[in-house]
C-alpha cells in the first residue's frame, strides 16, 4: 500500500507541477508496507526454476530449488506441458521478511503462505519453519505456474472475444489436490460443512471465495473429479478451456456429466464419508461446554493459574471478535462470561500482530502474561503484569525474527519459547527472566514448536518434525531434558501431534492430534502411554489445563468458526495407545542435508531484469477534471524493488503547439529500503480550470523528488520537493512566468479497521504543509496548511460513530482554493458550490448495518440481496477568503444508504436537509455518489 | 516395489542372503577387501518365513542378476534390513541382492532417543557391483561452551576457509568432529581451539555433553561510540529547522517591506522618490529571495537530518 501511495504521490507531483493545485490537495491515508530490512539478493539457476534469495538463507534456497525442480518434473507429467521460460521463485526466510516483498503492492496476510503472480509468473513464498509445509507450498505454487502457462498458451492459440477464467475453487483446489494429501485442515473444514448441511453445489462455491474454505472444498471436489473421471479430466479442463463460455459447461464437456450431477455425486460421497461419524461421536457442544464463542475467531486459551486473580477462575485467549485481534480475559464459569479486553492489538506499532494462529500465550503463577507481538519488523517478547496491566518487559531477541508460544516455567523464573532466526531455522530457547540471559535449547534445522514445562521444571515437551515422518510434514511430541538437552520421543506415528500442555500435577500431557483424521484432544503420560480425551465431532485444538487439572480449555471448530470450549478430563477413556517405535514400518530418519546435497548450483549475484507492469491509455491526470490523452506505464525489476513510471500525452490543438503542449514525464522509484523515494522529470502543459471555474493555460517543466519514511505500519512521514519552470496565463493580461519550487511535508497516521463500505474503528490523520516559491520574485506563491483528523468510535460490533474534522488554509500571491459541498464533504450542498482559500469542515455520522444476508424467496428462488449499510449524519462547515471574516457555518442533517459493489466500489445515496443551526430548511437534497465512506 | 523386487529375485535364486542374520555381531566382521561372496557361504535359511512364502508364490518369475551390498555401522552390532527383510547384524559382509534399487536400514540401539543421524539409505546396485554402505548412528555429542560461542570447523589446509557451523549449544556428528579441530569464539573471550577427538572423549565421559569454558580476556569495557558529528547533533538539527523557519518567516516580512516600497513607488511623483523607492523595492525583493532560499534549504536539511538520523 505504501508503494501505491508513493505512486499516487508521484502522480500528484506531476499534477502539482500542474496548475494551481498543490500536493496538499491529495489527501492520502493508508497503512504502510514497511521494508524494515534491505536484502542483498543472489540467485541459483536450475533447469526450470531460478531461485532468488539472500545470503543468510542459502540452505533454504538450495532446498527450494531441489523441491521446485521435483515439483516441476511431477507437474510436467500431470499437465503434459512444459513451461516455456524459467520460473522465478523468490524465497524469504521468514513470514516477516515475506511481508516486505515488493512483488505484490498489497499487504500479505499472515495466513498467506505464498503466491504466484500472473504478470511475470513470479512465485513468492516464505519458509515458515516446516520442511513439509515448505515442500507443500512450493508444489502448490508450481501448480499455479503450470495453470497460468497453459492458459497463456491455450488462449494464444485459440483467440476468443472473451476468456473463461477458471473459478477459484478449481484453480486453488487443484493446486491443493496435486500438492498435498488430504489433511486435517481439510477434514476440519469439509466435515464441518457436511455435518452442518452446508456443502454448496458447484454453482454456489463462489460464495466462499477469499476464504480458506474454498481451498479445501476445491481440493475435495477436484479429488472427487480426479478419482471419478480420471486426473486427466482435470488437465483437460485447462487445455480445453477455450471451447466454452462457461466453466460449468466446460466441466460437462470434459466429463460428459453435468455440473449439477457432479455436485450431487460429490455431496453424496461426502455424506457417505462423514455421516457415520455421528454414530460413534458426541457433538462438540454436548461433550464440552461453550466458553468464548463470539464472531468466529477465538483461539489459544490459557487458564490463569492464580484462581483469585480478576475475581477468580479466569482464562485468557486471543480473539479477532472486534475486527482487531486482541487478548481477552473471561471467566470459565459460563458462556461469554465477563469478557474483557486485556491487550489491544493491531492499533499501534508494538502490538502489530499477536500471530493468533501460530502462537500461544502464557500466564505465570504470579499473574504475569507472556505473549509475542510483531513490533518494528520482527517479533518481541512482552510480559505484562495482569494486576496492574503494565508491560514489564518488551524485548527483541538477538538474531531471532519470529517468536512464538512463550511458556512460563513453574517457578516463574524462565520462559521457554520457539524462535525462528534470520536463516529460517526454528528452535527452542529459554529466557532467564531475572538475568535476561537467553539459552538455546535446540539447534538444528528441524522445526520445534509449542514448548510446555513439566511441573518440576526439569523437562520440556514440545512438538517437532524431527520425527521420521517429518519430511512429509508430520509432527510428533518430544521430551527435552533441560540439563542435558537430550531429546526423546514421547509420541510416534505418521500423523501430527501438536500444542502439548503439561498438567499441573505432572501426570499427563494434553495435546491435539490428527491421528484419527481431524484434530482431537488426547493425553499422554511421560512414558508415552495415553488415550483420547473424548470422541467428539469436529476439530479440537490448543488444549490447556485448568488450574485444578480436571478439565481442559481448548479451541473448537464448529459451524465455520473457532470458539473456546471446556471439557472435563475423566478417567473413562477410549482409543488408548502406547509409545511404540516401529522402526521397520517407518521411513529412515531424514535430514535437511539429504536435500541440500542435491543442489550444486553456483550462486550468482542478482542483476535487475526489467519487465512491463502496465501500460494504459487515456491518461486522466488532473483533479480539477481536466483530462489529457496519452499513455502511461510502469516497468519494474523482477523483485519489484526498482520501478520506472512514465507518461506521454499531448494537449495540442494545432500542429505548432505539439512541442509546447507535450505532456511527458518519467520517474524512478526505489522501494528496496525503508526509505522509499522517487525522482523524476516532467513537462506538462494544457488548459485548465481552477476551483472557481476560471480557465487558464499553464505549462510546467522541471524535476521532482518524492520520499516516504514509515515509522511503523501505522505512521509515516512523506515529503516532496519540486523545481520547475512555470508559465501561467489566466487571460487577464497578467501572465506569470518564473522559476518555482515547491516543498511539502505530510505526517500521516492510519490504523483504521475497514468494513465493506468504509472504516469502522480506529483513527487516522493527515497533517500537511507545503510552500511554493517563485524565485524570480522571491515571493511565496502559496503556503498551504491542512489538517484532516478522523476518529471511529465503535458503539457495538457492527455500529460506529464516525467523526471527521478538516481545516485548510492557503496564503500567498497565488493561493490554492479549496472547494466544498457534496457527498464527500458538506452534504446537502451542491458539489463544489463553496470555495475559498480557507475551509473548515466537521462531520459526525452514525453508521449501522441495514440489510445483511437478506434472501428473497419467491419469485427469485433464493436471491441474496447485497449488503446495505445505513447512516445518519450531521455536517457543518464553510469556506471563505482571506479577506473575509470567519463565516457562519453551514450545516446539514440527513441519512444515507451505502452498498459495496463487488468489493471495489461503494455506491452511496445521501438525503440531507440544510440547517443554519436555528432552523431546518425545507427541501431534501439527494445525491448518488461512488466512493467509500470517509 | 522395492520389497516385491527383492522377493521376486529371492524366489529365483534362493541362496542369495547372508546365512547368519542372528549371529553375534563380532562373528560377522566385514572383510577388508570386498569381493563377490562365495555362494557356498550363503543359504536360504536367512529368509524370513513370510518372505519365503511369498517367494514360493513367485517362483515362476525369472531371476534377476545379482549385486552385492556390504553394510558397516557405527556403532557396530545394529540390526540391518534390505527392504523389509532382516538380513543380519552389522557389520554385514557383501551380501547378494537382486540388482536394482535396495533400501538399506540399520536400527539404532535406543530408538526412543532422538538422533539426527540418517539410519537408512537407498542404493542403486548394478549387476555384479559391490556397494559398501556405511551408516554412522553414533550419538551426536552436545557441545556446550561457557559463554555461548560461535563454533567453526578449522580447515584441514591453510588455503581453505574455515566453516562456521553454528552457535553453542550445538550437536555435531561424531564423524565431523573426529578428524577436525574446532574453534570457539565469543566476544570478550579468547578463541579456544580444541581437537574434535577431545570433544568426543569429553562427551563420552559426560553423558553425551562436552563442555568448554572460554578464557575471559578481561577486556576493558568497550569504548563509548564516537559522538555524533555536528550534522548528527540534535541541537544542530533543530537549530537548522528553527533558523530555517525563522528565515522563511523573515523573508515574508522583507517581502512585505518590498511591497510597501513598491506601493510608495507607484504613488510617488517626485523622480527622486521614484528612483529611491524602486531601488528599495529591488533590494528588498532580492534580499527576500535570498532569505527565503536559505531558510528553505536550512529547514529541509534540518528536517532531513532529524528524520533520517544521517550524521550520527
């Protein structure tokens, strides 16, 4: 987003040269995609894949090229296709580094493990600490590479007026199907859908686009098609895509069966598979009691050991129930009982992310909360005194980028945690709280996660892929002797055991395991003998003991959401097991070195290779509705660090003006460092209309510099400087000609939480100052100051009180004039009907949902209406000139309807009545508008 | 598939596997030089009962040419399998197997204890070829140092670079250590170079843990960082911003004086006044431009130094 803004700033720099507009006119908000680290890139060239990496992560790069070439060989057979170019694979050693990539202009959510970009076919992915997952993601993205390549080839050979794009369920489902076995995540999502009666037909799958569910539903459906009609049918759905206008008809052409019939067969097969579960398992809500359930994402519960704290019997958990991810406390004596926010995340730099799906939280016997949060580009360990809510420790760990799952030792003197270093290696560490000394507990390329202390403090139990089945992505539990650092197996098998938690009396270790398909809760003693806690439907994760050791708090997945549940741990058990190391049936012990030894490619330094990002015509480049014809485009290097933007156009009306009315500009933008900057030169000329409707001609030629420095994801400073020769003629016999400079500085903050039609929580501001100087006269052409402050007060889950205050002023020989009126400023007044060199504006509106998920039955057979939000508002503001005294404010009151169109556009309808703050004037003023809420 | 191939070949040539799978380890010492085994020394007795039954059912299949695989393990005396067929205890002399891909496994003594050693290899054996498989399943000693130190394997030759392998505590394979020297490095402590064999001995005595205490250099505390240059000093940066802002404001005042002089010039009728006020206007304009330019440069530079920290 930051890059997007920089481009906007550059564009506005061009415009600003133009004509009576100033940089201050371009209000920019948005969060920052921060390049905390500067990477020095190298590459390894394979036969089909070229891996780009930085020196610290060379082992990962070597593993990546081996795995990617393996994937290529496998997929070349499955697709019967060769990709006609080398596949660029950009590898980051951690997700934190991956989030800094410049290939995509967008923020990468934590759940995204990699992506394949269409324009240049680049695959970008991080190493998240697990070899098995790394292999899976590489294979998944390589499927996308083949998909794009085949589509490109097929459409090139068979040109059509319109192209069918395979639906997401198919492209992602096939990538999952051909890269991974059916796993517990799929079981979690699909079994829940089946048992809740929510499995959609193929024609309805689009409703799940943008969610993880679509991956697993798609995988299930692709597997069904592959096993029923042959895997080659899946390939032919790509090679024959040009033959039909709709994907569902293509499905029928390839399989010989209608999509409706395939849907029914698939749904029936799923029912046959999952309905028998109901017979011998208890429903989650029957076996366990509901605790925190609101809004579908409640994770990682941990009971407070001191049952007297906070009124007693409380637990902490991480939840995104408000839209932001916070740490909450609640009483486990009831459902949704006494829920309080303890640490508010995603609003400021130090609590940027709690990694709710990766990291547990820990509470000491003395009431100290330990958690990790992303702060300034990497994770830090935070300690908070729960009684005083004071942060007592905030610490980055030397050499560690990602941290997770801090666990207090029983005596409260140490904290064990998992950490991932710059080279991607994920190990266990221990922090001595008093001395601050950090001790490394494991040191190898196996993944170690989720440590939990034995009550006597001599051992840790943790999950690791060092098991013989680890190369396939499986994890088992291990015990670590903290004195000798010896590691021994606790569980063993071709499945995943994770998130162990040692009981307060030390007799049992609770953990989640997918040995029976979906994740369920088990306990095991320190010798490896264990059993299942309860045979329940659905998925159970993250068990944590209550202080009395008689029950477990855990995360349960049901009806598409994660909730906190509590289940008693009784003596009557099922599915007992004992630790049996059946070596003969297991694969040999694996190591990274086996894979690394297969990469012998020499490292080469990265030389930027440029490719076209976009070219478009009909350039529109002036906010005052002046439009110039022309083209604009952008060229960037493979890593997206260096970008060239150009534009070319002409506003000449006769041949003699071609040169003088040439509009051309070129800018270079560097995004490799935390400082993003751009430099460029431009020549712009044309006829314009200013804010008060006066026509004029202006021509500018010069150079500009734009720079942006993010302090964090939420705050940044931006600056611009321009020097240009300027000719301006208003036709009043007083033309201006001279050498001008413009400087501008903006301070911007934005931590707003967005819903479909606009922000609903948080705040943002933009403080901007700019000065334009005429060096021929020494005169300040204009000095412009502006402030725009917005605050969103959450009244309830779905309702918000939004407030905005704006003030702007411009002085000088040629001051900027601001306009006001219309839906984006002062509602009830015509657009641009108020103007002056000074303006102020205040808006207050109450936003609420009006129609959500409304489905009309007859006669539309289940037509779902778009979501419609409502608002009631009051505005006040006015504009005036320097020589005028402060005017009486103009005001309006009204209501508004808003709906999101396709995710990218908001249609608004405002109805307002004017007021002079004494009376409400007659007559309604209505306006349609396309744009997000302020 | 590997198992099936093995059984298929075993069916055709029953006397291919070693005769003493359950013999005491010491009695199966591998020969120093590998040669094709004497067929008189092998019998079908080694076949497990289930594999024999399977072999019977496949007896009609054509035999495949033989290859030979010898297995050594460290420590010796480990159970060895080819595919799923147990063939004896290590060290295993060259043993005939059907040529092709063979999975060789040796089983660790205490399988509960995690060791990162590879305990199996898949080999491709060409007909008539003898392959020697060596598996090192010795416990990886844990190298501890006080304080934690960077650990490097010293190169065997002077012209080759040393290899940094990690930070202690660290487990390293005995095979890596036994013939190399290791250097421990930590800030404020003398580098310690010790033979890997000594570390292995220490580990054997210390239940798998070898501890090295580094000698402190008793160095004086590190010198404080040099003071920032003038450009990096906050007062200077703030001064630049402040003076820049003052000069910019001053330029406006001077400019205003120029405007007043210009107004007097326009209103004047006395030629001397006209000339004087015109000169004043030009003077003020130039002074204003210079003041403004200087002010803006100082303001921008100050802000730049403040934000970037350049100069520190």
